[in-house]
């Protein structure tokens, strides 16, 4: 299972792993109370101009904003959605203070109501219609904030909540809206990691585990498509590819400070705790800026922005990476490839697990120690029993309890320290264990 909304809801074949929305703390705090000083800081002309820009993202007529839902919801919901729509289209220009307040209240009610439905059971059972209601509610809430001329950070947060937990409405209007709002965020509303944050980050690198030559994964420099297909894809053999992402803009651009600048105000799901198999593991929604401050710059405990489709949420970042050419050897379409971001401090651990698709794990910065075990060794790896963690081994790979898991010693592994610029091909169902040795950013491509 994957992180909300930007990922497809977990299906039967999907890895029962991270990102259960029901594990997220519920409902997001509403926007701050009206009338703050910052609200008026930009002046009425700027407020009108922003409103005009935002309004242009919506259909021209009230009927154009169809409010169509892909399933049944309770009877009281549609009249509330229609009332909110009327408030938007009823006003000649920007809604007045009272109209903005009414729109905000309707957004709150619809958000609270649909949030309950989103959290009532397993994510895969949440209906798309309720996720659409949630997205509309976030949209109306964000528009109310803009109409009222209040600080923009809460409106950005509402858009992100809708993107994370809702389903796309009105041609992905929330993604378009957040782009406009983010560009207009005044400096004071953009979180950053503080002056000189990069200098405060601990720089002594952790020593890398020794990779014995006999266990080392093969490395290849820019193999041809045919060579990769015949020698690695078809026989399903893992390999570290070099020289294939050196041209990605992210290799020069991305850093902790860059993420603060580009995405500091954006809300993302963060895993708290070292391993997702631990009892005390949980998830939290927070801004990228807070995540960096709390877990990257001042890391007393482990937080991991893991397995998140960040590039759907922030398309600007998507422009800095590309889909590896080798994915064309697969049978799926390019838009079926799931691209996940993995951003965290040193010491994040993804316990030994397997996924149902081929994977290219690309390392942008930092190093990761990775061990791979063949699916043929599955029975020596002691997968958890039960549906939820059946794709995850019970064994702590770097400190195995051999009394409890005696056959683990029979399992052969290959390993590597994945360095910036390297891409690891992990065949379908290959077991992988990953520990970051530095502050690290990786991008994974799951393809079929
Ligand atoms: O980098 C990590 O922590 C885990 C990556 C992973 O499990 C994946 O790409 O499937």
C-alpha cells in the first residue's frame, strides 16, 4: 500500500507496506482565524490580482463546475457542495468578507465530514466519490482563504491535503492552484531550514559496511538496451548501472536547502521511527520545511519521507529527473510507472522486503547500503505471516537472530553501497534491505 491519493489506492497485488492513511493523525488543522495582520499586508490591489488569477483556474460558468462524483455519497453532501459553488459564482468579483467566511465554513464542514469517511476503514475500500468530496472541500477552503486575503500558507496546506487524500477533480485543479499560490507566497511565509542550515548538518559520514568482493553486485557503465535486456532483465539479475543519470538536472541542483526553497511549505507524509515493522512506527503529515528542521538538520530521531509520489504533487521537481530508457523494455505504458521519492537522514532502514514490480532505484545524493536476496531464497528469509506484512522478512538483516531464524544463514545475498549517480536494478520480487549511510535522496521507478 502506498501513500495517499498521489498513489493509486492499494490493490490486492500491491506491497502491504507504507503509508496507511488511517495511520495519519486526523483531520488537518483548519486555517488560522481570520483577520491576522499579515492578511492585509499585500494590499487590496494584490488581493484582487491574485483572486483573478485563481478564479481563472476554475470553469467560466457555474454549470461548468460540474461537481460530478463517481459514486454515491450521503444526500446532504451535494446541496452543501452546490451552496459552496453558488458562493463562488454568485459574487460579481472576489467574494466579500461574509461570502468568503461562508465558503470557508462550508469547506470545513465538508472536509470534516469526508475525512471521517476517508478514515473509516482500509484505504483501498475508501470510495473515489468521498475522496472527490474531500478534494472539493479543500478547494473551497483554499479559495475562501484567498478570497479573504489571508496569508497563503494555510491555503497551500489545504491544497496539499486535497492532493494527498482526495481524488483529482476539475482537471487536477488543486495542483494548478497550489502552483499559483506557492509562487505568491511572501518570503516570510516560506519556511526554510534557517540560515546556514547546510553547515549545521553533521558531515562526518558513517563508515560504510564492507562489501566482500564475492558478494558485490556487478556494476555496468551505460549498457546498451539489448545487453541489459539479455543479461539482466530477462534472467532477472540485479545490477548497478552507472553513467545513466549523470545528465539529470537534479544531480547538480538538489540539496537540502534546495528542497527548503522549492518545497518547504508543502505538506508531505513522513514516517516516524526506524523501521516500518516496529511497534512504535507511525506516520505524520508535516511540511517539508518542518521535516528538514526536525529530522535532517536536528535529527534526534528518525523521520523518513519514504515511498511518496512527490513528483506528482510537485511537478516542478519532476522536471529534474527522467524515466530511465531501460523502462521501455517493459510492457506497461510510461504513465503507469510509479515514481517515488525517498528522502531522509542517515540511518533510515527499509527492512528486507519484496515488491511486485521491477525497480530502478536511483541515488541522487548520499549513500545507501543495500542487500539483495533472490526470491528463490524466500523460505530462508522468514516472511511475516498474515496479509499485511507478507512481503516483509522478520529477520533483522544486519543483526539476525539465528536461533529464531536458523535458515537465514543459508540465504545468499549480494550487496552494494549505492553512490550518488548510480542506479540499482532490482528485479520483480527480489528481496531488498536498504540502510542510508548519509542524508540521502533516492528516486525509485516501479515498472512492469
Ligand atoms: O530506499 C529505501 O529506503 C527503500 C527503497 C525501496 O524499497 C524501493 O525502492 O522499493
